[in-house]
């Protein structure tokens, strides 16, 4: 607020909200809550403030650790690998507007095809630049800032463009929860002037992130099990083949227990190799 000016609602909100309850710190806490405690990043002029806020929320305090990468494609592939290495986990990367995001999109597309929950966060234009008809650097020379968004719509299951604080909390939480539910990448663009601004919707002690578990209809489940058992019992020399969706369904343990119980040999596909299957004594090989 300028000296001598009339206090605004924004000034009151900032005064009533602790300094650390910012958009950037809220994002850091949410990523840490879902298991993305290491965030892979490449600094750029549109994401510097966001990176400062993420870095200020230390892992020891429920935040994240930034891992610097040499380019955006590597950062996104690192997030892909991070999600693979943790059962039900999430990977995250932070890039800069357009020039960085378009470099990362190949890895994001790969994560989409492999059903991996990767959160790709792009530092976006200043919120005041939207609708200004200005041509900014890092764009393709047009005043329309949606070109990056349109590219990511094809390779992510949810897209959030955060250019105001009023719905930032909701958009971030929805994006992360959708990535977990769908086991697919999501895209979040955050205007470069917003990450360090306090807002009442953020809190030092936010409501813990919660995702309702998927529940099966018990009668349908029992009928499916009975049908599967009947099919297996009448099979001649059956082989269990581990498909590409086992990681998404968190079914690895159940698959191994089934294989051990029935004694059938197991195999996988070359396109979707499940390397953990190859350690089993009953592993028969890879179906080419």
C-alpha cells in the first residue's frame, strides 16, 4: 500500500495472512503431501519467484527439495522416473513459459502414454499481461498466451491456468488430485507475479490433502472373481501375463500372490516390460 492511500481489501487480506502462507508454499506442501518431495527444475525468468517460494518451504518443514537440471526435457524425464520409482507416487517438474514448457512436452507425452502422474508446472506471464494484446518474449510472436496450454491439452488429463489468487488454491488441489485419480500428467501454469503473494485461502496449516479411495461394488467383485476362477480352472497350460496397467491399479502385490498361489508361469510384453516380474522363479519370459 502506498503512503497516504486508502487501504484496500487486498491490503487487509495481506495483513491478516501470515507471510509464509503464499501460493508457492502451498504448492510445495501439496507436492510433498503426495510424495513429490524432490522437484526437478530449470530456472527461467518466468518461474524465478515460484522457485524461491518452493525452495523456502524446506523438506524438514513439510516442503520440497529442488533438484536443478541442465534442460527442461531432462527435468520432465526425471519427474517421469521419480513417479515410476514410487508405487502410487507423483513426479513434478518446474519449467519456464513456452520455451521451457515446449522443451519438456515430449517427456510429458511419454508419461501420458505410460500412465504416470507427473505434475508439469510452468511459470506463466504476469497476470496483468493477460488480455493486454502485448507480445512477450518466450512466445511464438503472438499476443495470445494460450499456445502453450493448447499443446499440453493433448498430453495431460487436466490443465490449470492460475492467473489470479481467488481460485488458485482450488485449481492446484484439483490438478494434483486429478493426476492421482487418473494416473496421468497434469499441467499447471502459474503467473510469475503470484507465487509470493499471501492470500486467505492459503494457510500455514492447511487441511491435509485427502483423496477418497475407489470402492468396488462387492457383488460385482465377487462375480468377477468367480468368473475368473472358473476360466482359469478349465484352462490348459495357462500362463499369467502382466500387462501395462498393473502399476496404475497398484496390483503388483496381488498379481504375485495369485501367481504364487496357482503356480502358473508368468510373462510380460516387450512393449510394457515389468522388470520386477523377472525376479520371480516362475517367470517364463517376455512375449515379443
